[in-house]
C-alpha cells in the first residue's frame, strides 16, 4: 500500500510526498524550498508518514472484500450463424 500526496499550484505539481520515500520531494524549483521546509517540520512529516496506515490501509481493508477477494466466473455463450443470414456487402 502506498500513499501519495500531491502539491499543485497553478495546475502544476511542485512537490509531493511518497510513503515509499518517506519524505516530501520537490518536482520544480518552487517545490525545493517548500519540500525542505516540510521535511524539517517533524510534526507534519510524522503525520504524512502515518497516513499510509490511517487512510490507505484502512480503506484497502474496507474495500478489499468487494474488489480483490471477489472473483466470478464469466458466463460465455457461443452460437453459430448461418452464412446466408447476413446480407452480402
């Protein structure tokens, strides 16, 4: 399970948090200062790291019985058509 938080300004992503990396990563020069600021804020960083458990794993557990664990055999019916039943082109 992976948590991604995207920071967007003026329709451009400038930074993001990736739970696999464990910190904020800059995507543009604007994001470098912001990512550094957020990474030095231990309270915000701990909160973002905890989101993978609080948000992602919780929601995965809620939806898993209806998505991952659900498998239904498809029903297929094949029938032959006579070649004379279709108009010629």
